[in-house]
């Protein structure tokens, strides 16, 4: 029998990502000996119990983490550093601390003063999700063929980094290691900017004159419906992402604004060549996503 990756794993926050991890682990019991689930919300914990997501389900954070071999923080990015700094003094020597946050630099800067030399910090960002949230939103195949970006602390032992990589491979993901700043720029472009645009477009539609607003909603075509899907995402989570990755996000937003202005100029002046070239570039990007199994 293969030894488990962790004798005890504690998941803090059984939302979409956390509950999907837990569902996958329930289907693969050989990976982890004991699953501990904790959250401050009693209703969330009640659903976690009803869904049988863990062997131990508790609202006692200190008790949940103190004997865990690995603690995984699946909470909004704004809560990661405060929770991590609280539990690090309680965690046992030799344990691994990880999180699934989609921003890195702000968390690393906030956590660095609190890190311990005897606890490995190996965050990993699974680039998977839906617009839904909560324990009921998760599913065991969420990470199948998705990328998980691993951004270990520079002092993290290689053994711990390898183990976190093996964990995410078992979740079905493909992994890539990169530094925090590169991670934040990539995610600002491929995830954070599209969400910002989606929220903004829906806001624009909402401010139209009442009669036109009704027609926009009545006759919404597929393009607008696609935007509204990701605009249904959790506002607290995305507020934290935008604020914690502001520098990288504002950088790619400036670039996008310049490109949008160039496209507007092309339409205004009847520059067919620029319009077609821009559309063709978008088609090439879409084809590359299909070839990379990310569409």
C-alpha cells in the first residue's frame, strides 16, 4: 500500500476550492490519512458535515491546525496573511503551510516576518473555478487538466515543494513553479483583468436608461451572457484580489486601455486592416487555448 502524502491535512475554508479538494480526497482516501475541515461560519460547517467532507469538522481553528502535517488555507486572499500569522505559532514543527490564493506578492510581504524556519511555506494557486461559491459548489474534477502555479518561499525545503506538487498532480492538475511577481503579472492578465472587465460591462449596462436597460437584459446575446457569468463571482473574493494585486492589475489594465483606444481609433477612421488584424490575433489566442486544453 502506498503511504499517504499527509497523515493529517487541515483545510481552512471549505468553499468552492476547498470543498473540491476535499471531494477529490474523499474519492482517493489513500492520499491523506485524516481530513480536518474548519471554518468560522457555523452554516458552512453544517454543510461540510452534511456532505461528509471531512473526518473532523470544527470551528476551533487552533485545535484544527495544531497537529496537522499540512494546513491548506482556502480563504479569500485578504484573509490569508492574518490567518497564517495567527496559526504559524501553533503549527507543529515540520508541517507544511500552503494556500490557494490567486495573488502572491502582497501575501508574501505580509507573511515573511511571521514565517518559521521549521515550517515550509509552499503556496500553490490552482487556476480553476466557477462563478459559484460555498461547500455545495465544489466538485471532485474541478482541477482536472487545469494549471496549478506553485510559488514556494525561497527557504522552503525541496521535499516540501515536491510533496505539494505531487498533491496537485493527484488533484488532476498540471503544475508549474514560478516566482511571486511573475505569477501576479500572469494572473492579472489571464484572470483578474477579464473579471474586472466583466464587472465593469455589467455596471455599464446597469446604468443605461431604464427602457434600454430592460432591452439589454431581454435581448442579451452570447457575448454579454459570457461576461455576466463571471460577473456573478463572489464580490468579497474579487475585491480582495483586485486590491492585493493592484500594481500588476493596473499595469495590464493600462496596456488594455491603450489597445482598446487603438481599436476605437481604427473603427472611427475605418481602418479595416487594423480591425481585421486585431480580430485575427484574438482567433489565434483562442486556437492556442484549445490546443493547450485550457478552453
